[in-house]
C-alpha cells in the first residue's frame, strides 16, 4: 500500500506541475490562465516533496505526506471553485479527477497509519 501512496502522490504532483506549465504559457497558448499557474506549481511541489519523504523516510514522514495531500486537496477545491464558472469541461474534469485521486490517497493514508508499539 505504501508504494501505491508514493506513486499516486508523485503522479498527482507531476500533473499539477504540468497544469501549471500549461496555464503559464510554457507550452504555448493552450489554456492561458496565469492566475492558476503559481498555485498549481506550489501544490505540485508540496505533493512531490511529500512523495519523496514517503519514499525515503516512511513511516516517520507519514504526517508530512498526509499533510501535503490534505493541503493539495484543499487547494484543488479552491481551484475547482474558480474553474466551475469558467465552464471549461477539460479543466473541470481534471480538477474532479485530481480531487478523487487525492481523496483516495487520504483514505489510503488513514488505512496505512503507522502504529505505535
């Protein structure tokens, strides 16, 4: 289960960095929305840092990795709040899919919580 957590965290973080690149115009004028670029980059970096911690220091990094995932879920909800009025189906689907992944990660974290001995 820990491997699944690490993989999903890394994938979610990478998709956020890719979305940031798209919105900042680094990949051309695909979907310019500059206001989303910085928050997506921050969320992606935090998730990748959490995934790295989970890879190198599990179970000591469990609280940090869970916190990074909760932070990303909250940020995704904020992003969805701005995305819904824009009405772009691809952006809405991405945010909903990312939110579903992050919620699944939270469930996995709770189920794999390190036990004190």
